[in-house]
C-alpha cells in the first residue's frame, strides 16, 4: 500500500511516501528563515509559502521515487491542529489529488502522527505512555493501540517548545531557539537553584511553563551576560560561558519538570512498560537520555523518533495514515481542517475491518 503524506500545519511544507509502513522518500521546505525575521510564525506568510512550495515539492517527490499520482493508494494529510490557512493549503491539495487520482483520503491528527513517528524506526508496542512535547503542545496520553488513546494531561498555558522559544528570545537567541539552546546547554554547567520546576506541587498530570519564561527574564535582568549584538545569536561559538550555563540550568529545569510528571503517570499505570516521546522537543539531548534512563531503571523501553522525525515532517503523517488505512479507515472529501485549540472530531468511516486486508 502506497501512502502519500502531506504536512502543512505550521511553517514546514513537507511530503513523503510510505510503502507498507516503511519510508520511501521525503521532501521538505522549511520557512524558519522567513519567520525568524519576525521572531515567530506569521500565519498569513506561512500559508502563502505553503501554496508556493506544495506543487513543486510534489513533483520533486514523484521524480525522486519514480512514483506517479495514479499509483498512490492513500493520501494522508495533516488536518489539524494547526494554523487554519496553512492546513487549508495541504488539505485542498490532498483532496484534489484524491479526486484526480482516485486515492483514499485520510485526515490525520497531527499530534497522533508525532506520537506514531517512532514506528518508522522501531516496533510500536502497546499499551504505552505517550509524551508529546512540541511548539504547540505538552500532552500525556495513555495509548492502547496506534489509533486509540486517552489524554491524561496537557499544558494549562505555554507549551514546552514555546518555553524554549520565548526564553531563547529573552536570551537573544535566534528563532526557533530549542535546538540552539540545547546545544548551548551541552557546553554549560547547570545550577539547579537558578530556575523553579513549575507546577509540580499538585497531584495532576498537567503542565505550566509560562512562569519559567518569566523566571528567565528575571534572571537575565539580574545577570549582565546577554549577547549585545543587535542580530540574534545563531552560532554556538559566539556564546559566552555565562550564557551556556544559563541555558544548561533552564534546560535542566524543563527536563526535570517533564520527568516529574512522566514518573507520576507511570506510577498510575504500572502495567505500562513503553514510553513513546515525540514532538520537536523530543529532539532535546538531555530529555532523550533522561527518558531512556528512566525506562531502563523500570525494566521498560523508551521509543524515540530520530531527531529529524521529532520536528514537523510528512513521513510521520504518511505513517500514521498507513496505520489508519490498514484498519480500513478513511475520510470523505468533506473532511474539515481543525485549527489549534479545537478538538479533532472522531469522524473517520471504517470501510472494511483489518481482517479484510
Ligand atoms: O513538533 P514541532 O516541529 O512543531 C510543532 O508541532 O509545534 O516542534 C517545534 C518546537 C520548537 O519550539 C523548537 O524550539 C523545539 O520544538 N525544539 C527543541 C529542540 N529542537 C526543536 N526544543 C528543545 N531541544 C531541541 N533539541
Ligand atoms: Zn508538530
């Protein structure tokens, strides 16, 4: 079964082909440089760029793989949550392809696709605890199979990736700051006393990261080490040791906070031996090693996508689409896109059961 995946929910236009659950090839155009000029994603610009890139990227993918539209069985498209105008570009393109080439349409929940991404390089095992840490979300899930999960916790304000990006901006780092802050943290010495572990003195599985960015602003105003150059810092070599130390302390505070809630969730579900981490922040080196150690100590396993599959990509959309497709699910051409903050409806129809494959 050949599945074409399309991702356009934020600032990456990406397409990928998955055949029988394995990645064949992928193409991606990032708009990060354009949005970096504004210090964050500008929705109107994002949708225009998706519109500009999506056709040529499709041609490039077909050329690279020797595939053609008529051979695609399923078009899986990221249907939300995300920026509405951006999602519309991807879904309109997907619907056009389905009409023209006779493929089945599957609207994929972008968040579930992140969680399933590690299936591209590992065998997925269930039940699993899912930790989704991205620029827009910080969620915990109890997952019973690839297409069924219950949300256990979420952020009540900023997402963890947002905390990285906003704190990075305060510290004078270029946008998006997560990857750079991670690299600077590896050169620094963390001090546990610098930053709090926010919202852990409770008994829930929710997160709150907005206070951490305020703590970074306060710390930065009290310590005079900020990068004085007018343009944001984008190279590790240009950072002072004080800045690296501050990044290491911030990074540790974030990772400790996530670990506290993950441990709490695992205590509530003692049958769970698998932890699936996903989303852009799952590329974080300290978080990856801490989650691995945590699960090894419990006799379990952490499944992590490779770092390039942590951030937005179309391979995860195609793979998630394949998981739905082999279970007989699909959408009508009336599929709606779902903006950020809205619940993704359970509106797939099942045209055949998995046993009929
Ligand atoms: O999953 P993603 O590509 O987009 C969303 O769906 O939100 O995540 C992007 C987020 C950004 O906030 C970025 O700063 C963060 O992931 N990020 C990282 C790292 N790489 C990307 N955060 C911490 N450490 C990293 N290595
Ligand atoms: Zn994402």
